[in-house]
């Protein structure tokens, strides 16, 4: 397991972190681990395509265009014959 040191942390921020940890009954160190884990887990979910697709859907839903008529499918053309030069 790795560790990091955070220098020049604002005293007000440190006090807020101490209070938040106390409310959750955790050490400051565990509280920071939880914050980092939940924040980075959220970022990781945005990396996968699902979140991206949901954001696109939310942006464009209600604009219409989903009532377009689709052409009927036809059979695929035969594959080319490369056996002769």
C-alpha cells in the first residue's frame, strides 16, 4: 500500500476534514481515503462509454428525430471473388 504527504494544507480545510471525519466516526486518514476513493470511482465511471452515452441521451432527448422512417433492410451483396488474378 502506498502513502502520500500533503504539504501546505490550509488550516480551515484541515479543520473541516477533522470535523467531517469525527462526524463519520473515522480518522482523518480514513476519511481522506474514502473521499479519494469515491471521487475517483465517479471519475472512472465517466471514462466508460455508458456514462458518455447517457449524457448524450440526456442532452438530445425531447428534440425529436426518433420518429424517422427507416428504410427496409436488403440482403448483403455477395463477397468479391479474389481467387483469379
